[in-house]
C-alpha cells in the first residue's frame, strides 16, 4: 500500500565493503533488465544491463546476476565508495514490449 | 550535447489550473516517455511515444495528455491539476527499435525532473 511505499528499503555498508542490492521481478516474460542509480535531486542514471540469455554481467566495479528460475536480480558493487550513496532501481521489460516496469528502489547508504 | 532537458524545474499550481511540461532531447531518439515518481516509490509510466506524431498510454495516464509534434520534443499537459498530481515528473528517451550497432537500444536517458506541487 501507499504507507509501505513511503519507506524505502535501506542498505547501509561501510566504505570499502562490497554491497549487494536485490530485486525480485514478477513477469516471467521479462527478458531485459537494467539497474539504475538515482542520486538526490537527479534523474535515474544507467548502471548496467543484462538480457535473459545471460546469468551474469560485469562492469566497472559492478556485477549484475540474474536468476530466472526464482525471478531474482541482484547488483553487486565492489569496494563501495561514498559516491555510491543513492537509490538503486531495477527495471524489467519484455522482449517486444516498449515499456519498462520499475521496482520501488533500495537506498544505499555508505558509512565512513 | 545537452541530453534530455526539462522545463520548468519547479512549479506550484492551484487545483484546477492547467500547465504544460516540456521535454527536449538532442540525441535523435525515437522513443520518449513521461514518468511520475512519488515519495519512496519507483517510476510509473504516464504516457510514451514511439515516434513523431504517435503517443500511447502508460500505467497511470488519467488526468494527463501528451503530444509529440516534433521528434525532439515531448509535451505533458495537465488540463485541470489535482493535489494527487503532486509529484516529481521525469522525461526519458531511448533509441528504441532504430538503435544502431552496439548502442543499447532500450537504455533510457532521463532528464533532471520537474517538481510539481498542486495546492
């Protein structure tokens, strides 16, 4: 409900530790996924994407894992830095669909 | 390149007033989108366009209208604003099916947002 949506899940990690942010999706027909980062007062920014024919993809300091069996997506951030503090959203889309469905987001807080 | 720009950045309206939000992109993208974001929630799609002259409804279209008269612009209109439309509005664009080469066709580039308050 609306009251649940007001309180984002929050992940607090120490600077230098690894972070893992999780996302569950519901549409088994989704075959393309993106992780976005949104800093306070800004629009979402692309981090990394993955298609359903892969189960892992790596970028610079980030890794996305896809488990289609349980419809679960995760974002791993290595050596988390203060600049990583933001809200992270996963988004899913069907192959021939035009629209993404966004998750509610997770707030990552990096502690000094 | 400026990317995706939105005007205005902030606006306060009274119930019943109308206004138009302007989104512009200089990346020659085919697809454009309007989302709203409410506190602690993800983005919800209002309307979208897959090309100049075309528009389609998203998840929450009621109370909004859109137009895409030029490829680079996507306008969002509120004919009679209601307090429930208080939100942050984001515009986005993507290459869509016309993406070339290794470009991520579906990646959406977002504008900085418009914070709208309806009293």
